[in-house]
């Protein structure tokens, strides 16, 4: 159950960040943007992700939680960029992603 909470947390963070990126792209970065209901909705989504992360953290080792969140962030943000913002991934980007995931994994080996 704690791993599901961890996955949900990072997925919610990524969705929230993707939503905020779309909001800022459409409306610009200004103080007024921060009080709009659509932006507040994105922040609520991040808040739910935070609660999910705290649940996972209460049941898992810190090192495993943070490493898993890092790996999931790399994976989910790449997918979000490609799907929602039509970003392209070339061979060098793909190699960088693999190396980033490998580095995160190697740091966690005991």
C-alpha cells in the first residue's frame, strides 16, 4: 500500500506541475495568476500528493522513499512533456534519462 501511495504522490505532483505549466503558458507569471481558481485547483492537487507522500514516508525508509520519488519524477515528467507539451526525445535525451535513473538507483544500493 505504501508503494501505491508513493506512486500516487509523484503522479499527482507531476499532474499538478503540468497543469501549472499550462496555466503559466496561457496566463503568464503574475501575482494575479496565483489567486485564480484554476491555479488553486492545481495547488490542491499537489497538496493531495503531499498527503500521499507523507503516508508513504510514515511506512517506508526515507532513503527508499526519496529515491523512488526521484525515479518516478524522471519517468512521469518525461511522459508529461511528451504527451502534453509535444516535447521530443532524441537519442541523447534518452541516454540522459537512462543514466539519470541508473544514478538514482546506484545511490540507493547498500
